[in-house]
């Protein structure tokens, strides 16, 4: 198995992968007319073979979500812990990667419609998603929910009666609205936008996956150690305190790709390389093991 942390990799896929901003309706057209991907060394022997949407290229539907993946549409840079994982996987398969920046809804449509091979961007494993897209047998990241607040709010009970921010369309939006009422929950296009509103006092707390909130907190000058509060499983708030099991979804009908990706991620976990990747991107050993 290719070690993504090795400096002597057989074929290094640049982090400066092409990242086009796509809508669901444009994915097929862009896939058909995209520029040629970087060539793979002729002496590369793949560990697996599987079909891809575009011959000889692994197409990734990427939802911008640092530190999982961060795509700069201006410079076409793509980086993040999921980029590291996918680069190693692509190396082992002797195929180049092409990242395509999409919205969450477009990514699901692309994978379920067979227009993209793999999804990236912190996708949680859910029964509902499993009906339309393939999901890994084991998560790449264990991501507990958290409260971020510069007003001292550290528990779900303490959020009662205050204004709460959440990323729109996330696993938490409907659950927060059901618990506290829609009038008390503000949805945002990004977690970063919610945190910015908290900094200026429009909301008193933000709720979401801990990795996203930690990244946004640091970017906006908050103290992660004092303002970020992980939420453990609580039977009183069962739906809100479920840990997100992050994975790299794929086109469900492409069972060969799914088997190869499962094998690769399992090998990373067993070798300790997955933990190393997560630590390099500011996560903890708990994010690799699920023990916090």
C-alpha cells in the first residue's frame, strides 16, 4: 500500500489540482470538455483497477470544508487531510486526481448520477445517504459535535433562549430548529460566516462539527481552548449529540472503486498513517480512534 506520508512516492499528484466551480447541471458538460489530467509514470503498477467516470482520471466532487479539503478557485490549489488521503489512494491506483468544487446538493447528485467518482468535504455516514451513494465501511474521521461560544455557553441546555448559528443544510440544522425553534436558529452558507456573526454579536453560539468550528474559531481570532466545547453523547439530546462519522463517499454502483478505497483507508488506519495525517492537519488522536 502506498504511504501518503512518504517522500519517495511513485507518483506525486500535486495539491494544485484543478478545481472548477460547478453546478449540478454543469458537471456532465465540464467532465466531457475538461483539460487532460497529468500523465502517470509508465512504470507505475496499480494496486487495483476499477472503472472511472472519465477514463484514466479519478474525478472528485469536492465541497469546500477545511480542514477536510480547502479549494482556492483562484489559484486552483486543493489541500487538506482528505486531499492527502486521496492523493495516496490515487498514487496506489496509478491515476491522477481531478477536484471539482461543488455544493453539497450538487455533489450528491453527481455521485448518485454517476458523474463523479468520489466525494470529499467531510461527508458523514448516514442511512439516508447510503440509499443513493456508496459509503466506506469505516470512517476516516470521528467528528464529535461542539458548541463554539465567546459568551461562555458550553452545554446544549445553556443554548435555550439564545441565538444559535449553524451551517445551512448540515446534519444539525433541522435538529436545532426542532429543539429550540426556527426563530432561535440562524443558518449560514458556511461555518465561517456563522462564527463571524458571533464575533460581532449577532448570535451567541454556533453549533456543528468540532473540526469545522475549531478551524473557523482560529481563523476569526477566538480561543479554541476556552470557547470550543465538545459535546458527549447525551440521551436528553440524542439527535444533537451523535458523533459524525466522516468518510469519502463514492458512486454506489462502482463496487470495484468502493472495495479499493475501503482497503486503502483500512490500511492507513492499521499502519497509523491515518492518525499521522489527521495530526498534521490539527486534529487529535481521538479523531482517529473515536475516543475523547
